[in-house]
C-alpha cells in the first residue's frame, strides 16, 4: 500500500493527467483517455480518497432522503388513521333511527309469546337494513 507521506510530489504531467482523468470521470471530457500502466497506480492512489469521499456524500444524502421519506410516510399514515378514527367516531355517534310502530308491535306480540317470533324477525331485519342504509348514505356523503 502506498502512503501519501512517503511519495514525492506529483509532477506537472501527472497532475495534468489526473485532471484529465477527473474531468473524464465527471463527464466533462468527450472521451476518456487511457492511462499508461505505469501511472495508473499512482493516479488511482491519489484519486481513490476523493472518490471515497464523494461516495460517502452520496450515501449520506440517500440516507437523509430515505429518512425524510419514511418520516413523511409515517406522518401521512398517522393522519390517515386519525381521520378514519374521527369519521368512525362520527358514524358511531350517529343515533339509531326511532323504531317504527310495526317493530314495536311485533316486539310486544313476541313478548306475550306464541308464533310472533317470525314476524319480529322480519321487522328487525327491515329495521337493521334501514339503519345500515342510512349509515352508508351518510358515509358516502361525508356527513357526520
């Protein structure tokens, strides 16, 4: 491994070639020029720390963007849950409709006994259907 402290300063030619390589890596040059094999190791030793720093910067930006996106998604999810709870609370707070006279009469007959249970079942089904239709209608309109 080559240490930067042990190396002599780069010559003007090495600096020029390193600048050309950096320009080609950044897309500013038209076509990358190949390095002579003798200089490739020296140039890579000087450019590697810069490339590592650039990659670390990209990773940090990606991690920050991912963190921000996750926080935004969590906030949106919390908002969605709270709005659903509010609408569920509004729907749950909706009082049931007053029972119709036919239902009350069927309940009274069933309480006295006899064959009135079947009629009570029919009336209760009608009442529940009406109640659920009313809830669906209010939910569809968004009314409280």
